[in-house]
C-alpha cells in the first residue's frame, strides 16, 4: 500500500517530536530530540531543519515503513505561520527565526514529500477535536496555558485561521487595561497575568522577598508547573493567591470568548493545566459559567481538560495531513 501514513511534527523551542500516524489516527511510532544540541553550538533555522529531517526519517524507520508509505508531513511551528506559503513568519522561541523562514518549501526539498506548516496551538486544538477531549464537538475553542497562553479556534468542524492567519490569540486579549505588560509589549493581556510564565516570575519574586514560605534553597528561578504544584501542596499562601488570581483571569477570558462565539466546548490544556488538574479547573468553570451573558443552559457549554498530553500537537499535525 502506498501513502497510507503521515508524519506529524511538533516543533518547539526545546524539543522536536515526530509521530508516525496511520489513517485511523493511531500513533505507530514516536521519535523525540532536542531542538538544538547542547554540545555543538549549532543555531538558526538551517540547523533546526536538519534535525527535523533526521527526526522524520528516524520515526519512519522506527515504524518499519518504506518512505513510499508516507503521504504527507505536517509541521506545527511555535509562531505566526503563512499556511499557503509554508513560511514561519515569526517564532520568538526559536533563535534566528525573527525574520521568517521558508520551512515548508525547504523541508519539501530535503524530504521529497509534501509538507504542510501550521501554528502549534492551532494544531493542538485540532488534535483534541479530532482525537481527544473535544471529539464530537463542532465548535471548539482551545486554550493552552504554558509559558504563554495560546489558543485555537475550530468552528463548524474546521480550523479557523482568520483574515491574516492570526485568529485564536486568546492570550493577548486584554483583561486588565492597566495591568502588567505582556511579552508583546502591551499592558493587561491574559498571558501577562495567568500564564505559567507569569505565575513563575511572580512566585520567584515572592520567594526572594520572603512573601512565600518557600525558601530560595527549595526552589530556583526556573520554576516549572511541577514546582508550582509542590508549592500549593506545601500550603504556601502566596502561591495559593497567585493561582486564585490566575483562575479569575482565565474564567474572565473564557466568559469573553463564550459571549463572543458561543462554542459548544472550551478545551483547556498546556503544562499548568496538566500539572494542577481538576482542582485548578473546577473554580475556573464555576466563575466562567457565572460570566456568560446567556445563563440558560450555561453548563451545556463544556469546559474540559485536554486529554492528549504531549501528543496533542503532533496528532493535530497528523489530522491536518490526513485532511481531517
């Protein structure tokens, strides 16, 4: 049989994850490597391109397939993408990509296969709609809380990119007009208040100032979602307050999105949600429902935890390649 598998590639700032997926959406094999090697100071788009190529062929070999069994490769990139051109316009977490990179055309030339390129959070949402927690829903908004806050929009079962390809940037919706400045430079964005990155920065400041009961010896400046969970489990009042504030922001964000689009489902993922789980989500649900303009059957708008974990983006890329 020819062309009965696809490769979904999750390209991140720290890792490249490739999944070989069959037509039913089953992952046959995975291969992961760091985006940039530690020992060799290789940087820039061309170095990353070569590592993607190696990872793709390694996962094909691991799946025990001939290259002819692969119909398409789809790559999820952490930035703004021109889907028609396969060009990454801007990827802040990838050094040297500030001025754009023709990832699709260059990768097609190196692999000899059709290549699609799309934004990573768009594909994380598509993965959850096609194979995960939001399967069966036609109108879905994905909100992924990690270093930043990313989003994706699926309406009528189709991924919506917007007029300029920038739809779904929920992390850059204003929730506090005079709030702290976001990484993009604008004040009061949800990402500046409720992302794992924002919480980590504020927690580290609290650890250093003594507002937190956690000592600097117990927690370094690179605070992860797991560190935040441990601080909560230790009963740190400062961390509890930070999380409560983030929950209020995320609930207001969901309320605004639902009032605008009235989707069937909000699916929430990302490292912070995965680490803190249902105890984090339940207060967000309660506050978000109260914020819906239309209160009739408010709880019929499902607010669900993402189910696919690390595979969400790669499976979304595979779904795109399969034409789902």
